[in-house]
């Protein structure tokens, strides 16, 4: 199975080295990494703007976005739902296995 090695740093300075499993039909790991980074950066900018955004609000918005994108795919809803569940579970498991450490500051 192919994987995407991805490092992220939380707002509190914790770094995570994550090895995401890639779906067998992934065409471009680079594109997946680019979209992941773009989504995380957009969320960070939105949250930094202030307001009363909770972690639950963020997860809810991501779930809605994923559901909308899945509905736009030309397959049955049952197939989309199954794929979404598999992808989310695999990605979450990867984050639980991720090495974490304090990020160095430059």
C-alpha cells in the first residue's frame, strides 16, 4: 500500500509525522498533499480571523464539505458513503499512530 508522509505543526507547537495510507486508485500523491495543505491553511486563516469557532464547528464544516464533494462524484450514494467512511477511518488511524514531538523554533 502506498502512503503519504505528511508533517504538520499544531498551534501549540506539537509536530506530527503522519503516514497516511493512500487509496489504491490514488493518481497523484503530490496533488493529495497539496490539497491537504491548502485545506489546512484555509482553515487556519479562517480560525485566526477571530470569532467563536469551536473544534466541533471545524469538524462539522469538513464533514459537510466532504459530503458535498462525495455527492458530486458520479457513483451511487452508497458507494460514496462507503469510500468516505474508509478514507476517514484510515486517515484517523494514521494520526493516532503518528510520532509527535515538540517542534523547534527558528
